[in-house]
C-alpha cells in the first residue's frame, strides 16, 4: 500500500499538460545538443591553435550576445508570437551549425557563426520561458511547470558533456556538430506540435514601440525582485569561478584524474535535477524570493563542503547537495519572475535577468583564472562558495527587513485611518 502511494506521488509530480511536456523535452534536447557540440569544439580549437585567447574568444562569441543583446531579444519576444519565434530561431540555428561543419578549421569563420548561435540563444530562452504558462495551462502551477523545465534541462546538461567528451576523444567533432544541427530541427518540429500560443498583448495604456530597456527597468523598480535577482546575479559572479578551479582541485589537490573530474561535474548536475524535480514546487508563492536566497546560501555552502573535503567521495557529497540547492534556486527564481512580471513584460524581464546572469558567469571565468593563480585551487573554491553564501545571507536579511518595515508601515497607516474613522 505504501509503495503504491509513493508511486502515485511520483506520477502526480509530472504535470499533465501535453504541451508542457513537449516544451520541456525540447529544452532538454537543446541543452544536450549544445553541450554535446560545444565541448569537442572547444577542445578542437585549443588543440589546433594552442591559444587560450582563441578558446576565450570562442566562448565569448557564443555567450556574449546573450548578454549584449538581452534587451533586443526580450523586445522581440514581447512583440511576436512565441511559438513562431522558437520555430524560426531553431531552423536558423540548424542552418548555422550546418555551415560550421564546413568551417570547423577556421577560427575567423567560426567566431561570427558562434555569435549567430548566441543571438539565437538570447532570443529562444526568453521565448521558451514566456511560453511556459500557456503550455502548462491553468491546472498546473508555475513552480511545478518550471520544475519540469529545469529538470529536463539539467538532464541535458548532464548527458551533453559526457556524450560530447566521448565524441571529441574519438575525433568525431563533425558528428557532434551534425547531431547538434539535428537537435535544432527536432526542437523546431516539437514547437510545431505545440497547441499553446503566446501572442504578447500591450500593457493597458501603453503607447509607442515595445522598448527593450523596460525589462531592466521593471526588475530594478520592483524591490523584492531587485534584491533577490540582484543578489543571485552577484553571487553567480563569484560562484562561477568554481568552473575554473574545479579541474585544478580534482587533479592537484585530490590527486585524481579526468574520470573523477567528470564524476564531480555529474554529481552537481544530477543534484540540480533532483532539486528541480523534487523540492522546488513545495515552496509557496509568498516564499519564492526568500526561498531563492536561502538556496543561494546552501549552494555556496555545498561548494565549501566540497572544497574542504580531503577525499573525492566527500567532495561528491558536498557538490551533490550544492547541486540540489542550485536546481531549487533556478526553479524559484524563474517562478518568481513568472509570478511578478506582467504578461506584456515577461519576455523582456526574463531576458534582462538572463543577460545579467550570463554576464556574471563570463566575468567569473576571468576572476576564476586570477583566483586560482593567486590563491590556489582549494582557496579559490572556498571563495566561490563562501562569497555567494555571504551575499545570499545579506540579501535575505535585507529582504526580511524591508518586508517587516513595509508591514509595520501598513499597520501604522491602518491604525491612523481607524482613529480618524472612530473620531
């Protein structure tokens, strides 16, 4: 009887919406295809050029447009029907990767092609995000819908590097790129199957063109969002230094090899999947902001636990717990934007957050190299964990203080009004 109950709970945890399952599957496949191709491509450029600058240029060409074009991408999403955007962008990305097959040995040809892919990411991610409520339908709450989306994406993040690493080691870069192009075609086909539509509507009283900067302005104006998302982005600028420190920590401090490094990364992404699927939807709407900041703190402490571990299996435990918190954080912050941003602004609001988030990660790659060189791998990992934990705790305290002050003001105003009425 107990086993049947647990099985029923597991089934019930998957939202019933057909469109949401299709959209989540497309997001997971997209993550799988991207990471399956990026890892062997970076390795190919590094081996062919022997230049760290070339590798950095390739990474920036891909993720730079997500940062620099965030406003424009959000405006596109809030102006045109989102399902059509996903179809068009996926087909263009498939064509770009097909051209890359012929240009794989020329860095100067790869860079503009990667930038085109990056602009596609800048547009497709907020389009997918803004489409989630329509795909989920009225019977599925936003947290559960975002949990499924993040779980699917985490599975892609886990499998992509493993498959890409295997293809790269076998010298099958072109096969990895071809499979990535195929994944974009499948994503376009999945978008065609969606019945859900999001045709953005102008906000009541709005005049003139859809302004790109309005997403940034909204996030800055809404105090809870500004504190929570600002804290998360600031924490990410330190947390993502761990990506640079981890290989040096595994090989130089723990004395392990590439297999152990892969296990460490996998433990984190599997933890993300578990947090996204099993925990995030249990947080109520009124606790999204505070819950997100608590997850930021726990994510940082997971890194700290891993960094202090003398042996691999203890580090895996720390990273797994940090990954769980990371998955919870991603779902709660996405849901917070869904809940607080007006429908007419959802694309621009998420694009603004997505751009800031990716900008922090790009900056962290530079900081990580400096920290590892100056402090060593273990100390750099500690900074990557303690810094975000401190930022998350500070922002949580600020959020609680602001809410208490607002509640006290409301109570005082109510008493004054009551006194006037009684008088």
